[in-house]
């Protein structure tokens, strides 16, 4: 089903929803908030680029989040397991985890990695042993969900509701329970045949979520986490979502490893260590990168606002920054207690325009009106709107902007999948050129046409040969992805499972959250060039460590699917401390 079909089918629903997911909560959340302490202690390593306004208290696993200065250290390259910094090969020597036999067989390894890096450069270092083989004394039941022969993992699948599911399907990132069962079988087989697990095999239980996710029904969701743990006794629960930081806190309270939290902070990861991991980059690091970019290169006049409203053309005027984020307590705290003070301290920028949106379809129109009012104020409107958003909400934002004849610079600093090709395409016209939710009047020019900012994903691969497709084919014996799953979504999902498998293997026979956290840094860093640098060497629970400066080109065909609309990378990827060298000046004002 293509995007124009989806737009027509769901137009009445989306029309009622228009301006929903987005927008502000002027009243601070009453939920318990995490102070934006930005140093994670994981296996004894302190996270770089951190801040805190308080000395840290012990988290559920005994880890602390100590205080640090607001401006963190520059991110330096970290040597990979083979001694080279940030390389895809990583090294050629095998390394036995604690308690493992160092003289085991390494014939399964390829170029010093556990499997062929041509399948995925994420492949961990070579470990001696035989994947899938029985083992001697592996310690048996070393932790909840771990026995002498099995590691139980749960894959939590959300049902976001018809309206949001339609948008996710249009963006190529919808995952249904039926499709997830097929994927999980492939991931399970891939892990069990490529990793040395010391006589154990992973068993992934696919679980259909029963609670309302949009807006999050917190009591129901937290109770459901309790029920999952009581029913399946899993070692880990994988839920890839930008929602419900409180759910990850609950899993950590139950001492279950929580995987997949997208868009959360170093503070959250540090407080929940050793029970929290995400394959993306933390919101703390993404926001620090934005502050570096803004303060070093964007304090001049506006360049990329729309010209559609001559009475309010912001180009050439001083920048006035507005910030949009969800009202999840962790997201809101990171903006107000980390990013805003960092901008003020680094370059004297004061931010007065905010909205923190509640993902509630029932209050859509009210939220959009309030959100636009918070940005487009009468006397001092925001010229530049930074969207720290999930992938769905911006469509409502851009609809609201265009409907109100408001054409600011639209800037991203995203770790929540705004930066994948199909998401960006969904903010433009439908395939047949007609209006979409994110661009209701294409003839006027779309709000996203001149968007730019920070992206954590790597350069896109062709949709029929993404890393997720390659891993799925390997694990399924050459099968095709289930009908509703796209190549890009397969990659996003596979990355979380491979990350978890890398960590489990590195822990060795005595598998516990503590041993896994202690060994996370031993995996080193992999990735360079156009690939994301992945690793835990800085002590964080987040795998991605760098990002790229990109701009949106509505007219250029995507290398992913050949459709018009793609992100263009400017210069090299950058780690913290490197954004002063980013080539903001090379972003074109006209995109042809």
C-alpha cells in the first residue's frame, strides 16, 4: 500500500486528529522526573559529554550517576578491539570472555569478527568456541531467565491505534505482531548459529502489547511490565519505542534488562544501569551536539526559513530558537535541565519558546493551536524551530505551521527516526503529488523542504539489501521479509537484537546484568566513514556514539527506494567536540 493510498484512506481520521501528537504541555509533568545528570557508570567506566545538577544517587543496579559540569569533554576516538580507533574491521585476534576457554575453535570467525562483517559491520570480536554447541559447566541458572541451555527474551510489540499505525505504515516503520513473530524466528536463529553462548540458546517470546500506547496508559503499561516478568521470567525485554521512560524504570526495578528505549537520556541510562540499553544515541549527546553546532556556526542570521509569507520572512533576521519535545518526564527534563543551560553557558542563547507535546489523539486540535501559539508569538516569534520529536508528531507540526502561514527554519537533532529516508519523504507530498498530512498544500512548498540538522543514522542502503535484510535472510535461510516489513525497519529492529547478542556473548558463561555491563566496553568501537560509530567504551548504555550533519532535498531521488526525497550528508560524521568543524556553511539555500 503506497503513501497516497494511505493518505486517502485515513484522511477523515487524520483530519480529526490534525495537530495531535504534537504540542505542548504548558504545565510541567507531575510524573516523577529524572534529574538531568548525564554521566552513566557502567562497568566502572564514566560516560563522556555529561552533566548533572545533582550528585547522583544509586540506581536499581547499584550504579550511580555522579554530578559533572554542564559542558562535557570532547569526544575522542576510542580504540576498537583490534587496537584501531573506530574501524569497521575492529581487529583479528580472538578474545575469550571471563570464564571461557581461551583455546577454543575460531574457525567460524571472519576477519577477526564473530560473523562476516559484510552481513553487518556490527559483528562483535571473534570469540573462541563453537556457535550452537553444548558446553561444559556454564554455571547453569546464573540469573533470572537464564538456565543451563536457554536465555529467555521477550519482544514487546505495541499497537499504537489505527491513526498512528497508518502513519507508521506510510513511513515504513510499522511492526505488527504477526510480522514480528516471523522476524523474531529469524533473529533467534541468526543469534544461535553465529554466537558462542556456552551451551545456551536464546528463546525470543513475541508478546502483543495489550495496553494503550498513544497516549501512554502508564498504570496499564507498568502493570503489564510486571505481568510479563511474572509470566515469562525473562532475562531481557526488548521494546523499541520513544514512549514511557517509566516502563523502563519499572523493568529495571524488577532487575530485568530493558532494551530498545529510543530518545532517552544518559541520566536515565545511568540511573537504570546495568539494566538499560539502546542501539541509538542518547538524547543528552544529541542535544550536546546540537548546542555545539548552534553555538559555533548558527548564531548568525536565519538562512533556511520559507519565503511563502512575505509579511513574516525570517531570512536575514537574528535567530530566535524554539524547542519542541514530548512531555515524557525524561525528555522534558533533558531539554530544560541540560540543553537550555548548555546553550546559555556556551554562547549566551536564551530559549523562551517551548512546547512539550502529549501524544493524545483526543486533544489534537487544542494541542496544535497551543503549540503554534507558543512558537509564533506576536512580538518575538521563533524563527528557528528545533524538533526533538518522534517520527509521527512532526507531520502534525508541519501541517499546523503551513495552515497558520508560519514558515520558520525547521531543524532536527534526532535519535527518534525522523532522519530515515521514508520518514522524511512522508513529510512531503504524496506519491501522486497530492497533499499529505505533513504538507497539505504542496503547491505552496512544504515546511520540510529546507529542513536540516543532526542525524544519527548512517548512509541509506538499497531497500532490498539493507543490513536488516541481510541478517533476516541469513537467519531465515534466504527467505523474504514478511509483507508489512520494510528494509529500513528490518535494520532498525535487527540492530537492537544484534547489540543485545553482542553484550550477552561478551559476558561469558556467567551471564548476569552485572557481568554483561562490565564487559560491554571490551567490545570496542566499530564503524567509520558514513557508518555510525557503535560502542560502549564511554560507559553509556547507548550504542551509537556519533552523528552527521544533513539537509533534506525534496527533489533528489533516495538511494534507499529511488523516490524523491533524501537526506544529504555534509562533511564527515562528528563525535562530541567535533561539531565546530561541521560544514554548516555548505548547506545550500536552494535545493534542486
